[in-house]
C-alpha cells in the first residue's frame, strides 16, 4: 500500500539547532522560578519600575533587582533608564504570549482540555 506523503510530512519533527534548544532551556529555567514568574505576570500589564515590582511582589529591592537581572540575562525582559529610575517590560510579544499561555495552561479554572 503506497504511503501518503502528506501523512509522513505531518509526522516529521522539526529539530532545532542545539544552541537554540540550550537558549530556550535557559529561558524556561529563568521563567520557571515562581517568584520570577510572578514578576513576568506583573509585567503583562505593562512597564514597571523596580520599586513597584518589589512592592507588588513583597520582595526587597535588592531581591527584585537580582530576579530582574536573571530575566534580563535570558532576554525575557528589557529595561530602560530615565535618570535614576529603571523601568522593566516584557521583551516582546513572544514572551507575553508564552507567559499568558503557561499561566492559562496551569489554571484549572481556565484549562479544561483533556
């Protein structure tokens, strides 16, 4: 029986370069920490100053800054300076989509797929 070429095509798995897989793993590790994920969730609503992030997450400024440095190092957030103030935001729409999707997937009230 001849094989269906469209069926075999749909079963092929895209294999990314090892460097891409390694980078993705680093991003997932950085975002996988509950406190850093809370910061990413907070940034879904828009740009925030470090002091706001610390206050809204209940962390000390130094702790919030350290968590933000990890997220920044993995390109999950971007920062900008205005004088002495530092503002953070999600890096791009891909990060926003990723965070929204993972939180939705984890929420049993929202995620009802079986």
